[in-house]
C-alpha cells in the first residue's frame, strides 16, 4: 500500500488529477501528454531511487496505474 500512496503523490506533484478512491485507472485518462509522462517517469525514479529502463517506456506497457505499481515494485525489489 505504501507504493500506491507514494505513486499517487508523484502524480499529484506533477499536476495529475484523478479520483483518489479509484484503485486503478488508465494513465491515458489522466496524463495529458508525453511531456507529462516523461516528467512522471523522472519523478518516480527520484521518489523510489530506481532507474526505469527504456523497455518499460513503450506504448501499452504502462497503460494503467496498476501497471505503474507493479513496475515500481518489481524494480525496487531488483535494487535490494
């Protein structure tokens, strides 16, 4: 649950607006453009002290909030 809350904070910090009570949502519904998406990637890398490989940043790979949570948990576990 900590990962979920921290990711929501990352989204808020770059100006993304979404329904707080939703457990999952499409990123395309809340991330306005590619610049905002790149800013989100950078924000997540700093917040979680991870490096997100290019293969994760392809269309369809990170389609939903749940996808972000799974990616961060996977990369964080690999860093331990």
